[in-house]
């Protein structure tokens, strides 16, 4: 969010929220406590937004998105002990 605020003309898309709000999933996986993404529906939903450009797409992966959508991919990493504390604070299992 901070990066998007510092880049005028860019729009932040938090895809996890978009998936939930627009029902771009095929249900809930109770064991993993996560939505089962519908990759085709996600891509269809994002196509016009991504074609306009100026998008910072925040998501856990990018392997199913068309390469034409991106000029730059940034992968953020964290030490596992730091990451564990962050996820625990969010009640991830």
C-alpha cells in the first residue's frame, strides 16, 4: 500500500480482496482455510484493468497470469521466523 501511495498514476489491486468481493473462486477449502481460486475467472475479471496499465498487483503468485500484463515483477522475501510471526498475528495456520 505504501508503494502505491508513493507512485502517482498507479492503482493498487489487492487480488485476495478482489477474489472474495467478486466471488472469483470455486469455494472454500476448509482444511487449508483458503478460497479455491478460479484462475480463468480471475484473469477475465482483470483483463481490462491490466490492459490499461499502471497497476500494482498484490498477490501470492503470478504463474497463471499472462506475461503481457507485466513490465516488472517484484518478489518480496522475508526470513521464515519473521514471516511466521506475521502470519500468526493474522491467525494463519
